[in-house]
C-alpha cells in the first residue's frame, strides 16, 4: 500500500532509477530492489509516465549497463527488456544499435552488461525482432553474435550462444542464412570448460534436430558421440539439456537408423541417469518414512482441471477398435515436478522403447538383472523405474520374464524404503494389462491385496502412488474385481479417515474409477452402506466455492451411474445442489458481463462439473429423476448454458439434454422449439466435442419426437450431411470410433422418424454412412439407425443404387439383427437383385470380396 501511495508522486520513478544507478553509498541489494520496484511500475503504468521521466530512465539505463556490480548490471538489463517489451522497441530506436556497439567495448563490464540485456530482449521480444516493424535488425545482430562465440570470457560466449538460440525454433531467416557458420561455431565450443556454454550448445543442437535435421545429418555420428558424453556431464544442468536430445531424436523418423549402432553405449547412460541424485532424495525427504499425520501445505496441491463429459463415454464399448491414450506418464515424483535428469532419462527410455520395441531388450536385460536385486535401495529403485519405463514399448518381449518379475515386484511393495514402495506401485500399474490377462489367483489377487495395503501406507507419497496404480488396475480388471468388492471398499473407505488433503482428491478418483469399472455390481445394500456415508459427509462439509467439489462431483457422478436405483435415497440433496451451482454460476456470469469492474468472472468449472453430475444422475436414475426435474428450473438454466460462450459449458449441457431426453422427455418436450435451433448452430466440427454431444442429443430427441420432428429437420440435416462427408481432419482422427459414429447414427434416426424429409438426400450421405457404421458392434443405436436407412431406401431407392456395394457391406456387418430388421434387409437385397436381373447381379456381386459374398448368401440368400 505504501508503494501505491508513493506511485502518486510523478518523481517517484526518478528516485528509483537514481537509487539504482547513482546512489553508490547504498548496498547493492537495496539498489537492485529499487530497480525491481521500478520494473514493476514500468509493467503496470509505463504509458502513464511523463515524457521527461521516460527519457531520463532510458538514458540512465544505457549509461549504467556497464556498472561494475554484476547484480546492478543484471537489474538494469531486466529494466531495459521490460521497457522494450512494453512496445517501446519501436519508440526507442537507438536501443539496439547502442547495445550492439557496446558489445565492442574494451571494458568487460560494459560488454557483459550489454550482452546480458540483449539476451533478455531476444528472449522477450524474439517475434518483433524478426518482423518488418523494426526494419529487420537481426540481419545485423545475428552475424554480430556469431563473432562472439570465440570470445575469451566464458560468460560472453554463453550470452552469445543463448542469444542466437532464441531464433532457431522460429526458423528465423537471418539465422538460416548463416546456419552453416552457426553449426561450425557450435562444434568449436563443444569442449568448452564453462558448463553454461556447454548447456547452451546442447540446447542449440536439440532445437536444430527439430528444425534443421538436414544440416546435422552429415555430422550425426559425432553429434551422437558428443551427446553421449554430455549426458554424463558432471554438471546436472548440462546433462539434462543433453538428455533432451534423445527425447527429441526419438520423435524423428530417422531415429532407428541413427541410433541402432549406439544403443550399447546409450542405454547404460540413460539407465544410470534414472537413479535419484542425492539432492533429489533430500528434496523428496527420502529418509522420512512416516508422514501421514502431517497436513499438506496448500502449494503441494496441483490445480485439477475437469474434463467435461462427452457422450461417447456410453458408446465406447460398442466400438470394435478402441485405442485410448493412457495418462500414466512418468509422473512418479511430482513434488519435485521440476523436470530433472531422472525424469528426462526415464522419458527418453520410454520413447526409445516404443521406437526399438524388443530390440532394446538385449541391451537392458543384463542391466536389469543387476539393478533389481541390488542391495543399495537407490540402485534397486532405479531398476524398478527402468522396468516401468520400458513396459509399453517392450511388452511383448518382456512377457516370458513377467512370471518371475511380477512376484518380485509384489514383494518390493513392502520394501522398508518408501521411495521403493512408491515406484513399485507405478511400475506394477504399467503391467496391469498382463496381470489381468492371467488366471486371477496367480497375480491379480496377490497384487490387489498388497496394493490395498499400500493405499493405507503410513507414507503419503506411497498412498498417492498406490491409489493411482489401483485406479489403473481397476480400469484393466473391470468386473474381475467384483468378488473382492467388500474388501476393496473396506480399504478405500478406511483411507477416507486417514488421508490428508492432497491424497483425498486422488482417492475420489480411485472410487469413481471403481464405480465405472464394476458398474451395477456396486448396487448392493451392504456396499452402498459402506460407501455412501463418507462421500455424503464430505459433500456436506464442502462449501459451494471449494474446488475440492470437482473431484467429489466427478466421483459421485460415476457412483450414481453405477448404483442406478441404489442412489435414490441420496439423489435429492445432490440434485438440488447441482442445480444451485449452475444457477449461482450463471448469475455471477451475468453480473460480470454487465459490470466487469464490479464483479469478477465466475469459475465456470463449477457449472460444468454440476451439469455432468446431473447427467450422471439422469443416466443412473432414469425415469426416477422425473420428480426432481419437475420441481426445478433446470430446463431454463440449460437453455442459458446451451448458449454459453465457453465450449465446455455447451458440451456438458448438450450431454445433459440427451440424458434428460432419455429419462423424462415429457419435461423436455415443451422446450424443443427453443432448443433445436441452438443444437443446429452447434453442429460445427471446429469444436469436436460440442458437435458430438449436440449430434447425439438430436438423435435422442428424434427417437422421442417421432413424426413431430418434421419441422426441425431443415435446421440440422444439411450440417450433419456436410460433416459426415468431410475428409478426416487431424481433429477427427483423434476421436475414438465411438464418437465418429454419432453423426451417421443421428442421420439414420432422423430418417427413421421422418423418412420423407431425409430420404431425398440419401445419395449425398449413403457411402460415408455405410463405411462408418460397418465398424460398430450390434446395439440399440445401430439398430435404430439401420431401420432409418432401410425406410429411406424404400422411399428413395434410386438414392442408393450407385453405392449399393457399400450398403451390402454394412448389412453384412450385423452378427444377429432382430428378425424384423433382417426382413427389411432381405427385402431390399432381393428387390435390388430382381430389379437388375440375375445376369447383372452376378456381374455386380463378382466385385464383392469373398467373405462378403459368402455372408450375404448364407444370411440373406442372395
């Protein structure tokens, strides 16, 4: 506050610069602090500085960039770059020429100070330096910097490389012109005695790998050898920069060719880098075994982001190929979530395992034997991390060793060192898929028993690792866990009373995942009695503005969906609170939009999570939710949410609309005229999840509306047909097949209820429609969509003629259609055959692949 008052005086900033540059009687930290206060003022109020003050500050900076104190030079440099990044590079034309000319000063301090300032400007204003705005100063600066790579002072050499490094990734023209001399100069610095220089050389080579591989290729062998040395550098910062090289190289197509000859040397280096350093162990309090009673400090808890609901969650089981990215990245020691050599080495080994697959094993197995049974815990721990890191890439080759290794790891779960127990949890979770594929008594049961003990460990890090590992095991094991439910719930509920803040949040996730995995098997009175009281107790304790509600609401959403009618006794207060959260957030948003200065913007995550839990309730309770909907204004609120600026809000509101349509359409129907135009405008594939959820809701609504859907067809049909015909954009390729099928399913459903309106467009969508839906398993949605297509074909048979082979193929994808649907298929196939005559049909069906021909003959007699 004192500073705020002082800022009222126009001269205050003059005093600050005076103290920084002239008041030599004061000690350096005080002078530097004065400069940092001035920097903050520049950040906040620079455009309000009077002209005289501005010019005075600029001149003083340039006159004092060569102060004899490194601290003052650095402070002046920070001040200069702050002024420069406030758009003043344009209004300070003499700055860059002046700094560049100071580089040639005989005085070391002046040269170093000017270089320090230039390095900060290159970091903060790289884009504008490379634009026409300033008349392309880099054409002069970059050749100038390159001259200093050979300077006698290590600090200057380091600045020079750091400056040029800022322009690699953006492929700056001025640098690309000098790329060969840049690389040559880098090689000359390879053996520099100054760690900071070696670090910058490594960083440059890593970036050049991404940007100018062509220029590095001729020297690749010597670069790889060099990076091998640097990855073992005495200075951990250099080693870390060098280690990034392997991570980046693994993403390049040439990785295999370049590295195959070097694996023998590289693998031991990476494995060696995976040991905890002494400093890691101190930071991780590796010698503290029991800390469960110590409350978490708030900064330990990383912000959580809620992923809004996608309706595809209900569709995933129906897809034949379902390849979901797992999020079990190497996140085993996240309190030093700073990137370090251990993490980088492990990540590099992980990606290389994915490149080389089992060819890596001859280099790793001999090392693993030694590490996994090593008497020193730090070494043994690193071996367990190695085993986890290669799990994904080398799984096939590891299978013969797992019957011996998994029991050994299960034993390591009770190691006396907490850090060994926690990494073992993670590594075992990476092999969960294999464990679950074996007879349950062999590995699943002992693993589960030991993991549950670790969930109740006396060390918080182990609790966290065990909870996360258990969630992965739940996803893999699904209903295999049903026989052990009582035992599992016992442990998870006991953990409630034991856990500190941070791990509680992970516990919610483990409970939610359990509910997703075992589904309705959870709906037994004795299980509900165990699980619900502690959840509801937490629910009552948390205030509406507490972010801990997010994971709890997500967890309850999974539990409600699994328990179905079992959740009835708890649903009313939960439902009410969700509606209130949505209402509060909308009200706050309206206030903020009207008077942004008076009211702050709400955190819309509260509304998104609440909408998602309402979806979970609607899905779990079905028709039982009708009374609650009748007594609330949820549809009015949804109407607002569906028009929110934020895509995630719209996404969740369309999911809820679809679920309420299935659960209690009588309450949704009166609003359809308002909802449909909004759904139509949201069929925009730019926002893929919003578009998917809107599509799904339209399909559910059409089934309920029947022929009354007619007036709304024009609002949505053209967009759906356009989307289904779009070539695969990178965005849609990331979708899983479940969501890709939403559009054709909805088109089929619209055609089922309003064939006259949709059939005329048949020719425009029949081919992509068929190729999409041939890939999903038989289910209700596929059934209604195919009934729709058959009805449309009977209205407009000529629409399908050109693409009839695709229709035949899609029909053949059914394993067991219902009898009346099979009759519809028969009728269409025979109708077509009779229409064209036997001779033409034979010519036509000769184009079929053999399995298709046999299948149609066997099932439909054509």
